[in-house]
C-alpha cells in the first residue's frame, strides 16, 4: 500500500506518512496541538496534521510561541497563525518572557515548552506535535558528544515522551530537513526563516552550518542518518537498563532518615555500567538532581574502593558509607 497518487508530491507523502504513524495511538475526539514556529519543519508538520487528523476523527490546532527576542517576531507569529488557519487548524499565539538561566538557547527552550504545556492544557490536547527532524536529531547527538555528556545525551530526542502529563510527539525524526522544505514548496506554503537559525553565536547553528558539512565532505554522505541511528540504538540500550534497574532497585534500596540507602554489596555485584546508573537513578528520583560522571565515580568508590573516606557532597544531597550500605541524605 502506498501514499502515492497522481499529483501527490513524494515529500508531501513522506511527511504525511510520518504524521499518520504518530497519530495512530490517539483516540477519535482527541485534540492534537502543533507547535508552529512558521519555519519549514513545523509548517510542513502543520499541513500534514491538518490533512491526517480529520481522517482519524481528531481535532487539529496549533500554538505559535512568540519569544519576543527579535524585531518582527510578532509579525512572524501572526503570519504563522494565518497559515495554520488557512490549512484548517485552530490557531493562536502566546507571547512569552525568556529568562537568562542556562544561556539563551536553553532559556528559550524552557520557556517555550512551558508555554506549550500550558497551551495544551488550555486546549484539552491529548498530544503536542513538534517539527524536530532527523537533522535536528543529528545535531543534538553531536552537541551531546562534544559535551561528553554520556549515553543519556547521545540518545537524542525520543519520538514519544511526556510534557507535564501531555504526550509529546516528534513525528518527523526520520524525515530530513530538505524534505520538509520540499513539502512546503509542493503545497505552496512559504515558510518563515528565523534569523537566529543563521546566527553563529549559537552552538547548534555552528554544528549545522560548519561541523556537519565538514563531516559529510571528509567522511562521505550519510553522517546525519548514522548519528540518528546511533541515538536510536542508545535509546534501546537505555530502555533495557531502565528495566534492569527497576527489577534490581526494589531489592537493594531502603528508606533512611532524611534520605535513602543502597546495599554496597549489591552495588558491587553489578557491572560498573549498571552500578553507575543505579547511583544516578537514586539521586535523581529521591533528590531531583543529576550527577556528573566524576560525582558518580566518587560515589562508586564508596563501594569498590572503600578505605574509610568521609561523606561526599553532591547536588542536593550527601553520600556516605555506613556499614554495608551507601546512604544518601538531604543536605
């Protein structure tokens, strides 16, 4: 069975198929909210959603987040809403204030996702759709590799996750950016080109404009696809580890005064990769903090290289060895 009909552009068909797969788990009557910037990726996504959602009995809507970070952003947001309405989607704009914590990219992303979550709740949406493509995934993996952030970062973005209780779907993670542009052109849709996407002061732009082209030139084509495959494989590995942690942790963890404790012998009996993940999992779930690799290894030394060392100060908590257990308590 194929999408191809006389006159249907291949790029349009590819984007529609991707959206159709993403919508398959939703129920008739559900609302889906497209995060629409007006760029080619989100505009192609909006067009495909407007086409596919009614066929499944779904209500399609869009939300455009105006970050207010550049001149003309309000006009661009208004134009995006007009395009969404022309496609048959309910559409609105929300203006947000972007803070400075974590740098401009991180602050904008945090504010944007908060606005999307609130917009989804207001619309009664069962899912939020974003236009992240395979190229975005490749850039994310490269940035994670450069930071040395470990397998969790190299997993990139998940096709399906959750944002404050609402399903967060990324239907286009297997679709190239060239395809979304071609789909827009085929449907007569004029995307907005965000000037920030050409600003070399942003690390992601440098990866997109400089690093990936050099890798393609020196190592041959297919680098973006290879990075996306790497992310998918690491995500599969991570899911397997999570299952192992869930099976293991109930038997080795006990609640302690103002914290939690883990059996040192049980940690020592596990492979290093699982031991380290258990340590990070305990701190994240109990104290809502993330450990660096250096911090994780210091805690692991309480298990594998115990010589009477004192407590270790960690983000949000303190770890120490007490008899045969590693105890984590709030600071």
